[in-house]
């Protein structure tokens, strides 16, 4: 059965946490704080999921103005499902939901930096941040 991609604005924090853990993204997210994960989901503009026979195997979570830019904050695919095109399709679905007139931007995890050029994304050399305090 093919992977099913859907917009899921009501995804639960428990399912989000499970895919963070199965993808290794939990290392860089507050996976132990379900309340915060829930807020991350509720305040996102776009939540796209990938499911295999109902089981969540991937997620893309984004913030956008639907007009100019879209920040893809989380892209996670269960390690058992990686290298099957799911991440690329989650990015495509997210960009389509935001509108292709937006520029889709993300910050790559160090281990994933080589992935994005392979799927046609362009590297941006200038980015700035004010770190989280909590």
C-alpha cells in the first residue's frame, strides 16, 4: 500500500513525539515535553503527515504567511522509512500547501546537510539567529 500524505492540523503531541523519536529528530526537539510539542503543533500553519497503513512515519511542520515565505521547522521520517522519497514528498506537499509563490526555507540538521542538495534545494550561506533560552 502506498504512503498516504495528508494535512493534519489536529495531529496529537503523542504521535508527533513518536515520529521525532523514530527519526532521531528528538535529539534536537523538546521530545520530553508533551505540552510544548502540543503548542508547536497548534501554532504551526501547516502540518503534513506521511502514513503507512495508518501508522505515522513522517511529518513536516511549517510556519508561513502563504504569500512570500515558508519556514519548514521540522522534517522527520522514521529511520525505517528513510531513503524512500518520503522526506522529499513531505517537502513538496508542504510547499504546495503554503503556495509555490513562497520561498521554502529550512535549517538542516548537521547529519542531513548533504541530503537537501540531492533533492534540488539551494544552499543559503547567510542565516542569523537569537538562540532559545529554554
